[in-house]
């Protein structure tokens, strides 16, 4: 590791925090270097200790807060600072929105090379706590202790306990045993605490990847914000009907608002909250959520937008940007479970979705039937192939009037971009959860045929640095 000439590990320095960079890290400048300061807020004056130096990158942690930023606020959660969930709870919400807006601008200016951006003020959330409709908690036999010494870990099996909560940042084996969480709901907190106590009473072992043995893996809670239905999904390594029956019976009595209880069995080593089998112990095994005037049936393995209210705002923005007409044919590329397709279907003639994950596509088809919609078709396949080689499906539909893109964080493949430009739709609406890859892709889309007409950031995840952005591209 090459150390910078001016600063070395262990140095204490005074820093004026001037900005917020990608991934929510606060920055200061010293001797021409950028210093990233954990937990700082732009506007703070701090004494910080350098703990890492590498080329032009220096990282420091706060030793003393000399003058707090006016954007600082009291974090509501008892676990703030340790938990990986809400990194920005100590920043006033208007301040968070200001930083997120600036992140979008920075990405489009620095990565996209654009200037004079037609960007609209960010759409903030009305509910900044308890906004999530899904939470995933992990079981572990190793606890992350919050009390000093900060990096102390209680060794496995010391008190025969079971820990249930969220991971601390960058420590995927260690769990913060959550006493409260302000992201989902009070019912969710009750389910979390009951499940932990029940598991401790029964002394059923936690799954360990090292030994590939044990039982408990994840607790996933989904709660519809519109229908209020609640699903509890316990993810385990094996099938233990006697444990599950007794758990479901007692849990139902403890939290009567629960509408369904499911057990997902994942026998594989991969630590994911999905599995090969799903067993229903109570209710229908699904919950229903509404987006706009559409109802979505969500099973334990389905993807669904986690902030219902802001997903509606995001899709409303995409709909407005598309200037949709009853005669329009729309390609919904990266269509997932069809939420955008369904959301806009009554405003257009035809929507054609393209999606590579079969499970998501099946959910999309099921949602279309559940909503009695007849003008949405879905094509399975990798978009790169479906737009370049296997293109027979395109002959069945007129050329699109609007192309909507909602890719994963990695963005759109260059070949897909080239084909869209060749097809030349009159309107392109690009929905993104990663402004950096969006700016890169929009630069390519805009080379000679298109221009950015509008940008609209939308905040889906208050207290985190994540930001969604919708771009409208029109022909030059
Ligand atoms: C951000 S999600 C879109 C979600 C969708 N709008 C919804 O609400 O369900 C991105 C989707 O792109 C799909 N995907 C990723 N790479 C793909 C590819 N190369 N071709 C087609 N679909 C892809 C993923 O499976 C995922 O469903």
C-alpha cells in the first residue's frame, strides 16, 4: 500500500467537511487530497484520525466533532451508527434530498459529460420512517457487540444464544441483534422479537455456512402498505414441520395481523433468502399490494418494489415522461415482474416486456391475468440476444413509440443501446437505480440522435444514499 506523502495512518487532522460523494461518503480536502470521513455531515468541522491512505485516497474517522453542521439532526434509532441499514439518519431529510439531487447532477456532469441539465427538483418521500414493505433479517450464532470495545465479537456458543437482525457494514458473518428498526412497522418489530425469543426457547440451531449444518437462516417479513396483509417467511435449511407448526401457531396468536406464514427451504450453501421449496403453514402463501389501480400478487420468492408509495411516484414519472397515448406501442425493457407494464397498460395500445429471469416473467404473466389486462405480452430472454439475434418477436408488433428501460444497477449492455438507437423510438424513458451507469448509458444513447429532455430524481430509500432517477430522451 502506497502512503500519501503528506498524511499517514494515525495522524489527527482538523477537517472542514465540504461535500457528499458517491455511496454517501462525506468528503473534506487537505493538501490537495480528498479525505473520506465516515459518519461526517457536510458543514461539520471535525478532528479526525486517518486510518487508511492509498494513492490519492485517504480515509479518516471522527475523533471529535468541533462544530456540528446545521444539517445534523438527532438519529431516531437506538442502533444508529452500528447498523448498516440507515447511514444518513443523522442528516436532516431536506439535506439528504439535497445530496441525492447533487449526486445525480455530478454523475451526469462527470461521467456523462453533460452540462446545463434539465433536472427537476427531487421527489422526496412523505413517509421517511416505516416506509418499507419488505425486510430481510439474518440469523447468526455470532453477535456484533455495540458496546466498547467496538470490534469485540462474542464467540459462537458462549451463551448458547441465537442472534437475529441486520448485518453490520462489510461484516457478512456478524449480526447486530436488533432491538428495534424504523424501516418497516411496529408489527414487524414484534414479529422479529417473538421469532428470536421462540428460537432461543427451542434452542434450534442456526445455520452455519462453515459446517453446512443447522436450521435457521432468514426471517423475511413482507407487509402490504395498501391492503395491510402481512407475510412471515422463515427461511431454513431443512424441512421441520413440527417446529414450523408450533412457531406458526404461537406467532399467529402473538401478532394476529399476520395473514400468511410460509417456510422457504434452502438446502444449498449459498446464504440467500430463496430456496427450492415453499411450504405454507397459514393463509394463502401470498400477499397483495396495490400500485396505482393495479393489484400485485406477491409470493415469498417474488421481486417487488420495496417502497410502495415512492414506487408509484417513480412509475407516475415514467408514465408522464412517456407522454403516453392510447395508440402507443411501448417496449418495457428489463420488465421484471411487469409492474411498469401493468401500471401504464390502460394508457396505451400495447406493452411488450422483455425479461431474462423466468421467475419474474411468470409473476408478470400472473399479475396480468389477476388484473384482467389483455394488452401486455412478455418475452423471455437476454435483451442483448432479443434485440440482435432472436428478433422474430419484433415482427409481431409495430415499431415502438416509447421504449422504457429499467435495467439492474450495472446498466444497459452497449449492444442493446446501439440497437435502441437504430430502432429510433420517438421517446426513450430510462428509469435507473444507479445514476453512474445511467449517465454512462445516456451519453451513448445521446451521441447523435437523442438529447436529454428531462431528468427527475426520486427518493425511494430515505436515510440511505440510494437514489433513483428517470431520464427522458427525445430525438435531436
Ligand atoms: C431493476 S429490475 C426491473 C424491475 C421491473 N421494472 C419491475 O418493477 O419488476 C431489472 C430487471 O432486469 C432483468 N435483467 C437483468 N439483466 C437482463 C438482461 N440482460 N436481459 C433482460 N433482462 C435482464 C432482471 O432480471 C430484473 O428483473
